[in-house]
């Protein structure tokens, strides 16, 4: 993954979270993205937050 594409995607997910701190899908998507970018600890933190916010959003469990 190139640095520019990573940075743009990361910033977009982070902005979505800033706009809605309870948005489980945004945390889940950023967490999965981070995990795929070899940022496992940070990705798992986001996924844990998504699970806490909405335990019924099963994509978070799948990404974890």
C-alpha cells in the first residue's frame, strides 16, 4: 500500500469518527484498514471500540 493512499484513507476514516464518536462502522472500517496495514495493535483498539459501541455490528468481530 502506498503512503499517499494510506494517508488519505486513514484521514477519511478518522474524520468520520470525529464527526460521530459513536459510529461503530467507522471504527470498524478504520480498524480493519489498520490491521491490513500491519498496524495490528491500533487496528484492534479501533475494532474493540466498535464492538463496545455496537455489539450487533458483526463485521467488527469478523475483522478482529
